[in-house]
C-alpha cells in the first residue's frame, strides 16, 4: 500500500510523532488514520515508560485562577530541561492540568498520596451498605474492593478521566506530551484554593 506524504504530515500534525514513525504507523494500519493514532499511542507508552526513570529538575510552577476569581490552582509540573519548560506544548499541558484540577478537585496525585484512614472509612461504609442492601456475605468483599478501586480512580489526579477528553486519563495526556517532547514529565504537587473553604 502506498502512503502519501500528505497523510504522513496530517498524522504528524495530530500526534506530534516523527515522520518515520507516522509513516510506519500508517503502513502497519493500512492507511487507517484512527488506527494509526492508536498504534502510535501504544508505542509511545512504551517509549514514555523508558523515560520515566529520568530525573526531572526543571519545569514550571503554574497558576490558574478561574474566571469568577473564587477558585484557583497552584501546580508544579517538572521536566528534564528548561528548554522543554518554555515550550508551548509543555505550558499548554500545565494549563490543561490546572484547569482539570480546578474542575475535579482530586485528593492526591496518585494512590500513594491518599489518606489510608479515609480509605478504611470508605471501606466500612461500602461494607455496611452492601450488607444493608441484603447482598450475600460471600460477595460483600468483592463489592467493597470494586467500590474502593472506583473511589481511588476518581480521587487520584493521574487516574481521573481528563475533563476535556473523557476517553483519556490525565496520565494519558502526560504520556502523550512525553512522547511529543521526548522528556520525562511529572506532577510534583498541587494545591486547589476555593474561596471560603
């Protein structure tokens, strides 16, 4: 199958991947653009995983104040070089994550930051609810485990569905940026401010 330069350029514009990677993706997927994007994302995840070990000492402290002036976010996003920290793609990523935090109010970056006492309290609530709903004792533990997994997923920033594209998680958009920019990117911390809270 022959792939035109225009197809390669359009895929490159969409994904930010290299020309040869785009051409290979289109060849592998018989010219199907959506499948090629998926192919590149899957390949990119493995590339991003290799970069995850690299040190991130540069980056930005990004601030976002919602239009009404009653809600704000301070966010630290790190990368490997100041060159990437000044890149428009990196700055846009910081902005999107800050706006996401303003909208969703996550409790932690990932599971390691969640309060274990709160998780134990939630487990007890889910257990009592399952028992009160008349669920058989043998499946109560599975119900509780499923509810806790869902609680963690919705409470942790990286595993939340990204507000601008619910088909992706916040981690997915960071991974996409890692592939595009070629550097490890990590969220170090964030604080969400709400007037009167």
